[in-house]
């Protein structure tokens, strides 16, 4: 990486953008199959702790891909909550 940025730094920025509501196509970064398994793990343990998610997934999943999926999962969850708040009852 030309500017001396580490992959973890880039992942951190992408995750923060997603958590802030930015829609980022992570299909180009994490395969849809691995996203699905990661999302299932997040839902099953009801935690967004990286360590808890990785413990559930195993060592074949790295922290960077988990962070990207977690960021997208949180973005989607926030969007659903926002939509439900603005919907008339």
C-alpha cells in the first residue's frame, strides 16, 4: 500500500463509514458466502465483539473480514431501526 497505510487502517475506515450509514459494496471485499456465515455468527451470539465472533467462526476467518461484515451488519440494523421509527404506527 503506497502511502504506508496498513490493511487494518483501511478496514477501520471502511467499518466506520458503514457504521455511519455509508453503503459500501463489501461483496468485492468479502465473499457473500463468508458474509452469510459471519452474519449468522453475529446473530447467534448476539454480540458485536470481534473476539466473540471470531471464537464462534474459528481461525479461518480473519479480523479484517469480520470487521467489514460487522460494520455492514450494524449499518443495516441502524437503517431498519430508523425506518421503523419513521413509519406511522
